[in-house]
C-alpha cells in the first residue's frame, strides 16, 4: 500500500518561507506524478502544483505561481514544495497526492501538514 507523509508545516509570519516535504513509502516515487493541494477552513480544496514523474513538467496554480516551487528527489523518495513570501491567505492544511497531472486523478493522498501564517 502506497503511503504519503507530509511534513514541514508550522507557524510562520507573513513574508516567511517554508519547505514542505512529501515522502512516499511502500512505493516508488518514479511511478507517479505528485500533486500538492491545500484546504483552508471552510473552503474547498485547492490544487497548487503538480510535478510529473520525470520532473520535466511542473504546473502551478495562478495564485501561487512565482511564490511556490515544486521539486523532487528520487533518491530520497521525496517531493518538496518550497513556499516563499507567505501571507495569511496561505494558511491551510497542505496535502500531497500521487497520481496523474494530466488526468487530475490521484489514487493516494497524505494526511496533510498544517501551515499557519500569522503576525
């Protein structure tokens, strides 16, 4: 059973940065595109980024393009999401998911890591 575990969330101030990690276990990262999503309280889940299995294609939502950067380290079976210039509007639970960027179908989801941006 493929499992995804996110880490790296926390409480930060506006303008700060965080680097989230998504570790895949009981599976091989090379087989999957990895999507990043977030869900704020009372809001619908929002797609942020998707990085292809080869890392050749990376998609970003308009709201985070230029501030968030996705990358992957195959040797560590880990995908990262660098969050820069954070604002209170970025406060949410951040999740990674394994599947297909093109079809937007994700078979496996992590439980999430909480990011809180507050002064």
